[in-house]
């Protein structure tokens, strides 16, 4: 290849290679390799030598040689991605073939998980420039390559593509969907909803329109402030006709299951809807984490519905698969950040607090590269603060909140865990009681506007009841009663156990002991082991039982709940009244 590039015959090229090896400029071929010198891939002894040689070539000659090198690589069938290294260095010259080569190279780069290399190829293709009928396609492909690495740039690229002629119906619909995703992750949720709604109105009833309507329901369903009960009814009616025959129906079943979970409907209904969206217990073909038609958001909703319906085994499996797939594919931006954030959520719900903390910290590092204050950034921050509070590290939780701006204004999307509940609990933990109560009451108003809530997903009512117990016991009792009613409606062991823990905290004497014992019974059957540990410690304190305190202490240690460990130890060391 080098001989062809330098227009040398084989004999002269071999002689030059020997001279360069003798001068220790190129590596000496390995005699044990058993190959002829012409088949050996020589390398420079040191990168600095390679750079010096490259820089010594006059610019005009260097550019021309890059063009020849790309041609040689193409003729030898080495692939568009390898040729693109040279094509990127060629001067723009209105070359249609070069544009197509760069587009092909971008596809090869994306296939092996190199979105940054794909972006460089497509940006260079735009400089050529492409023909008018191809220009929109290049912009669309560029938007796909940058989707969750720089949402604001992606929005500009896709809007430009949609404003040009050239995209066929399928590509146009896909571009609209990806534009709405970028708008969502850039915290422009209302515009994301309008984008898919307007495109849906352009199509007759059928699979294309159903896909767009599903995305509209999806974006409306994760609105952080208001989702009308009427919208939930429309979704329920539409999902009732779906049996999971295709991915459009499966998507609607997932959306209905997530909606039912957020509003605290029966967990059995939630699980049944989500299970119907799977094929033999697995994601259907075309609904994978890197499949472009439906995107990752739908699967995050599926895993979240399982997580809060006490099916943490399925939630962990889904989110662990997401992290593995994105890591393997080389997707290091928002996709991997969210995969870590939601896997951290599953670990937190399981009571694996050490694993949750490390995973959420990794997600936060990745989220910062995409941009602060964006929705995916809030997911990692909120989850980390919640996990640190569960571990009993209140000062560190407050420090993280201060460092990463965990305070209003909040994003327009739902954040899991519930952002106002976590912020309210944090404020109460650091002694800013009035601010904490105000935050939890704001969460109460949001839940009212949405037509109900899940007391496990958004435990503001439980935290607010405990905070008001001293100053307004009547209201605290009403909040606890409401939480218990909602928990029994949802029906999971975790929900009922947490409501009973709250009720026990508001009582005294034998009544408190009885409620605490019932809370332990439910939470022992729950997959949420931190909550079980907390209930054990509380029951041990109420019943003055050394055995129960020791069981709670062992559970707290296993979870990594240092605050609970300290609390149990202090009571055991005091020893007064224990039996």
C-alpha cells in the first residue's frame, strides 16, 4: 500500500524499507513471523517520528496523498471507515461520491459504537456539500449520531433536515420522533409534545399514526407538573384494545402500565400490563435498548413500573442490560448516564445502598458531560441524594445537593425518585423544617393536579405526616390515613409496610408496637431490604426488644445503612428497659 502511495515498484520499496529499518525509523520485521517482507505491516519506531515525517510533507502534497490513500484503501476493500480517516483531510470539492463514502463510514462507525467518529464524517460530508436531495438525509443522520451527547445541537440539525425536501415518509417520521426525544432531554417537553402531535395529524389512521400517538402519550406521561385524568382515561381506553401483537401495541401497554403505576392503581394490574408487553419474558425484537424506532425512554418507563411494583428482579435485569448494551456499543453520553441512574434506582430500592451510590456517581459524571440542569442530570443527582440520606450521611447529601444544584427550578419532566419528596426529606434532615414542609406540600399539590399518586414512588405524604406530627397532629393523622388507603389500593408489601411504619411513628404505647410489628411483617416479604431494616430497628425500639434490634442491626449493616447501624447500636449500648 505504501509503495502504491509513493508510486514505487516493489523492489525499490523493499530497499527503502530496509534502509529505514536500519536507521531505526521503522520497526524491523519479525523474522519468526514467517512472512515475506512485502506482507509485513511496518510501523514507526515512535509516534513523534511519525508526526515529524507527516508534518514535513508540504500541505498541498499531503492533501493529495490523503486522497490517493483513500482510493487505495477503497480499492482493496478495507472498508469506508478506514478510508474516511483520509477523506476527512481532503479539500471540499462538490464530490457526490465522497459524500456517500463518508455517510457509509458514519454507518460503520455507529455500528461499532463510535458516534464521535460518525459525527466527524457527517460534518465533513456537509462541507462538500451534498446535493440538495441528499442534504436533508445527511443532517438527519448527523442528528441521529449526536442524539444524547449534545441535545441542543441535535435539535438544530433535525429541524434543518425537516425543513428541507428529500426525506421520505419513514425517515421524516423517524426524524420527528428523534427531534421530540432531543427536545425532551433538552427540557423542552411541551415543544416535544407539540412536535409529535402535529406530525400525527398529517397521517391517516394506521401504524405510523399509532407510533406518533404513542410518543405523544409518552411525553405527556412524564410531564412533571400536570397530567390530566382525562389523558389517563384515553390511554386506558386505547390500551384496552391492545393484546401485544406488535411493537406499537406493546408500547401502549408499557405506557398504560407506567401511568397506572404513577397514579397508584393496583400493582397487579401494572405488572400484568408490563408482562404483556414482553415476549417470553424478554424485550421483543425491535424494542431493544439500541433499536431506534421506539427509543430508550419507553424501556426506562417499563423498568420503573416494575421497580415500584415490587418486581425489582425484572427492573434490575432490564437496567443492567441497558448498561451492558450501551457500554458494549460505545454510547458514552446520555444513554449510559441514564442506564446508570436507573440501575442505581433499582439498587436503592433493593437496599443495596453501596452499589447504588457508586453506580449513581458514575451516572452523574457522564451526565455532566452532556450538560447540567438537563433532565438526565437530575435523575443521577436526585438518586444520589436519596441514597446518601438512606445511608444516614446527611451532611454529605447536603454537600452533593449544594455542589450539583439540587434545588428549584426543577425540570419539566418527572424525575425518579420523586424530586420534591427527596428535596423535602433532605431539608427536614438538615433541620430546615419549614422549607421541608413547604416542599412536601408543593408535591401534594402536584399529585392533586395529576389525579392521584403512588405513595412509594412519591412518599411526600408519609414524610409530611411525620414532619407535622408535633405541630398539627390532626392533619398528620389524616395524611397517614390517606397514605395507608393509597398503599392498600396499590397493594404491594412495600407500600403497605411503609404506610404502617408511618402510622406507628404517630402512635405511642402498645398501639405503636402493634403497628410496627405489622410493618415488619409486610416489609419482610418485600424486596426492599433497607425499608425492612428500618422497620426492624423501629420495632425493636418500640418493643424494647434486644433480639429485634440485633436483627435490624444485621440488616442495616448488609444494606450499608450507616445511620441505622448507629441508631441501633446506641439503643443497644444504653440498654435501659430492653429485654
